[in-house]
């Protein structure tokens, strides 16, 4: 189980709560990619290992690889541990939501006492994905928690959860990592990456290791360089945007194209925050249009070359003085 870099305060808060009477419901809140799900799995492993024995014999949430409880959890065979997320469809895509039947299926688990200790742990990743019926079914369990059961709800946007769910859970917030912490995570996960790639990933990750790692190996530095040229001088010859269009519209460039769609609106926003956009109103308008294009490009099967060219136009608009 990987180290929880940048989450030391959260680990200590959780362990301090465990030293007393552990609350039955927790919301692990923060932006995507901070490691909230990894934290939840580590916390579940630690609690279940402590309850069943032998003692983990270490500090923090770490449980040694040879521990039988950790082995059961990693194999997906621990009878007192459930990890609920969106199901995979036959097409390979994920379902839009976590369904009510998934939550109701927990009742079979709750009808009996925990098997290996006095505890069981349920992780829901992410609770934001619960459909309305599923959220109401979960609420019933939070209102009358089964004995010994701990619910860990991963949430990227806790404001979207039912107020009644929020009121019955303890909130544990996760914040963006600083550059030093980001570098530590990226160097561990990408030992072969060169310094330039690490630096670029730190920049585009914006404190989120998961977000940064999603861009790994895609030569994002090259995309960033082109976008910087476009916002700086407007690319009057269209040379940069045509080159990007050609590079990202091939079948082999699909992953880089998807990364570009995610990054381009964020690039405009970052340039505006840094004061590098010509005017804030122009940057906001360009960001809104870029975000709409990014959201519709794949669902509507728009032509990648056209999308890239148009997106670069919004980048140019963000850098163009008014008048």
C-alpha cells in the first residue's frame, strides 16, 4: 500500500478518533486525485487488522504486506469489507451512477454479525455518484448504523450530497499537495521520468497527484509549449494550431487528444490567474467556450482536428487585447 504523502494531518485526525469512540460515518472530502480513495482503503485495512489481529505492529495507517487481513482486502475476499463504485457495463464503460441495488445488496451483509472481528468497513467511491434512490437507501443505514460498521464516503463535491447524509457523518477534508509533496509522489510513481516531465506534471497537476499522473507519458510539455506560444502572440500564421491539430487527430494520438481537451480550459484559467491573459473578461469568455467545447467533443464525436483548431482559437482569444 502506497505512502499517503501530504495526508499526515488527516491520518493523525483519523487515528485520534479511533483512539476514542469512532464515529460510524466519515466523508473524505476534497478535489479529485488527492488520494482520498487510497486513504480510505488504508484506513479500512488498518481498522480491520487491528480488530482481527495480529496487531499491525507499525505507526500510521500502514499494514505490512504479509498481514492476513491486508491480503484478504487486496484479493477482494475479506467478508467484512465492501468497496462500492460505479459498475462496468458490457460495453466496458462505467455506469453513470452507483445504483440503489448496490446499496440494498449491503443488507445481506448487515443481516449477520461481522465474520473476522467486531468490525466491518464500507467504502463508497464516490458518494457523489449515488443515484437518488441509492442515497436514500444509504441514509437509512447511516441513521441506524449496523453494529460495528464504519462507512467511508469519498466525495469530490460534498455539497452535492444530501444534507441529511452530511449531517450524519464526520467531515475529513483533504487539501491540494504542495510542489515538494507532488514531486515526492511523482518520483515514486514515475521513477524513469526526466526532470522536465516531472516539472510539467507538477504544474498541470495543480496539487493533485492523480490528475498529474493521468497526463504522464503524453508529452504534455510539448502541448503546453504550443499553448504558451498561442496565448502570447496569437499564432497569426496558424502554424502552432495546425501542428497541434495534425498531431492530436491521429488514432495514435487519441490519449494526447483527450489530455488536451482536459488541459486547454485549465490552461486558460491558469494564465488568467497568473495575470498572463490580456484581460480578465476575455479570459473568462474564452474559458467558458473552451470548457463547453471540451465537454461536448467526445460525446458528440466531433472531428478532433477541428476541435483542436477551434480550442486553440479560444486560447488565442484569451491573450488578445481588447479594442
